[in-house]
C-alpha cells in the first residue's frame, strides 16, 4: 500500500462556497412567551438576544420568563390537562400529533436554516439529521397515542399530568420533539424551556402548534436562562421533570425535587468510548471516529470522545485519522460543504480551549488540522490528543467540543476496564469483524447505547439514556412512553 505521509491541506478539498439561502425564512425581531396558544409579553419586561455564533450577529430578542410567567404557563397546562386533553381519546390526541409532524415536514427547510443560524451546526446536519428526526419523533409517537394499553400490557396506563421539560442547545428542535411528542401521546400537557442560546426553532414550533389547532395550554413554551428552568423545577404543580443538559444542573434538579411527588428523567453528560479492534474495517472505523467526535462540533452528549485503539494498529489508524481530519471543512454553517460549524457560544468555546490548554499542560501530544477558520464567530479546529493516560483530565471530563483523546490497549479485558473507568455511561462504539466479540462487549460496557461498526445513529424506535452520572430514564421507543405514564 502506498504510504501517504502528507497531512497538509490539499487543493483537492477546496470547493467553491455553496451557501443555503436565507431568503425564505421569517424571523420576528422580538419573541414573546407562548402560553395558552398566545404570544404573551413577559411580566419581567426583560428580553435577551439570541445570536448567530458564526457571525456574532443578533438574530432576535427573546422574552425572559420569571416565576410569575412560569406560574401562568403551568396554570394554563393544568387547566388544559383537566378540561380538555385528559378527556380526549388517544386517537384524537394522535391526530393532533400527526398534524404537527406533517406541518413541520412542510416547513422543514425553514427549520433547518433557522437551526443552523441560531445554533451553529452545519446545514447538512440540520437538514438531513435534526429536522427529519424531529418530524419522525412526532410521527412515531402519534402512532402510539391510541395504543397505550398495548405498550403497557396488563396495566391501566394513565398520564402523569403536567410535564416540565428543560432542554439544551446542542439539538434544539430535536430535543423539543424528543420531549413533547411522547408527553402528548401519553396524555400529558407540557411547559417546555429551550436553552437560552437556541430558542428560535422551539418558538417556530410554537407557531405550528398554534396553527395545528392543538387546544390552548396543551403545549406552552417559556424562554429564559437557568432561573427560568429552576422556576419550572420548583413549581409545586408540576408532576414530572424531563431534563437534558449538564450533570451539574442534573444534580441541582435532583436535590430540588427530592421528597416531592415529582417524577423525573435526566439525560446528562458523557465521555463515551469508541473501541477499534485490529480486525475492524479500518477506513469505515476512521469515518466512524470522525462522525463520533466531530459531528455537530462534538456538541453531542454521546460523542465518542475517548478513542481506544488496539496497539498493533494504532499507528495506522492515527495516520489515517489525521489525513481525514485535514479534509474536514470548518466554517460557515450555512455552506453545504461545511463539516464542522460554529461552537454554540463564546462560553462553550472558552471551555473547549481551556481543556485543550489543560491537555497540553498534562503532557499529551496535540494534533490539530491545518484548515483555515473564519476570523469572526466561534470556531474550533478538529483536535486530537495522543499519549493520553486514564488519569488525564482530558480523558476524564466532558469537553463537549471537537476534541478526541486516543489511548491504546492490548486485550479485551483491558479495554473494557478502561472504557468503564469513568463516572459516565451514556454510549460506546465497538469496531470489529467478530460478532461474538460485539456481544461480549455490549454486555460488559456500562453504557446505555452501544453501537457496533457504526456510531451516532438515532431512530425514534430505539430507547436512549444513560448509566451512572449520565442520568436515568429512557427516551425514545416504548420506553420513552413509560416515562410519561403512571
Ligand atoms: P446547562 O445544563 O446549564 O443547560 C441545559 C439547560 O438547563 C438550559 O436550558 C439551561 O437554561 C437550563 N438550566 C441551567 N441551570 C438550571 C437550573 N438551575 N435549573 C433548571 N434548569 C437550568 O448546560 P450549559 O451550561 O449550557 O453547558 C455546560 C456543559 O454541560 C457543557 O459544556 C456540556 O459539557 C454539558 N452539556 C451536556 C448536554 C447533554 O446533552 N448531555 C447538553 C448541553 C450541555
Ligand atoms: Mg443562538
């Protein structure tokens, strides 16, 4: 095999820019709170900007809900639950959910462009992953609404009541769909809070909810920062908290609801292992590694951020990985050629840069791709560290950026022990030609999802969730319904 040692950016990767048009999207200058199917100004009278992380420009002003506003939303959700939603048949609820899915699909392009503008993710991903998957979640759960007795045989499934849902900024629309669709199918009403840097697609979804004729108060969307989220968590008339975000905030929420009637599901951070054995198809595995950590700028809770390579193929894998990194395009999220878009916020970029500094100080060897990055906006080159040991901070803590640590192993037992040696347990990947080895590892890796010879694949039908400090409860599939039923 010819050995290509060049890892420099080559001209063959220089495509002409191919930006997606923004002419068809409609954004208001100012967004109010969505309560009772109406746009309500916040009693705090405060607004905050939502910016485009690729240009640092303000896209819109967003209402900042305080506890008075949250109380209004919870009251609307309670009234809708008692007077309308709990009295409808499952088939009727299903029709509304199905209608929402159809309307989202019709406006898919608008959703994709707004997601990329507000969040920084490449248009290719928002167009091909986030928006279609979000629609699929509504379609999927629409089908369950009149079949709850089949989902929970020999039980009398009953809704919990009002669900408070708090979501992060890495998959804004998709997380809203993950939360809202099963809650409605199971017969609950909802108060949802998007993350402060990415409220826009949830507010667009509110437009659809209003147009779909969903009864007022069934879905309420309140925007704001952590204090708005805390007001939802601490509201006495909430029956269930569904949270996706950092392990720190997950712990705060658990403390806040301890001893109350509130049920909860928490989907928290991760430090997932991607494991490559020497019999794996190397080129596919390298694609899987790239997809596992550089997909969505590494803003993925189940990102394959720790790579374990069998020692005898480490040199080859690392060499191929470095050349592949050189072909990745970092830049304008709206450009259809872009592989890696903008880091979601200045704060998150600073966090990632802090970890890169720590990695160098710890003595690990850094490699970053040579590509040019825009001078404006928040961007980070794909980065890998070799010479990493278990005790290094960069191998222990969630970085939530395009930063990969590489370690080697010799035996199966050794890699299982190393992969499990983390407080997290969200996901893992195994690359090998041997089926028996896959089964051996899937039973021994303490992770909610284990992918075999692939990575970062999602489907509404399959449950998702963590072990240990990655949280508890499952979203997606029949399991996801259980989280919203008595
Ligand atoms: P975060 O956990 O603070 O934010 C997630 C959501 O929780 C947002 O909607 C936020 O407004 C809300 N929130 C914040 N404080 C709250 C409180 N006390 N009570 C209720 N809700 C509250 O995450 P952040 O600060 O944006 O990111 C920090 C780190 O968290 C990242 O660097 C990453 O490591 C991790 N993270 C993990 C995610 C995951 O999917 N597992 C998603 C986002 C962040
Ligand atoms: Mg934004």
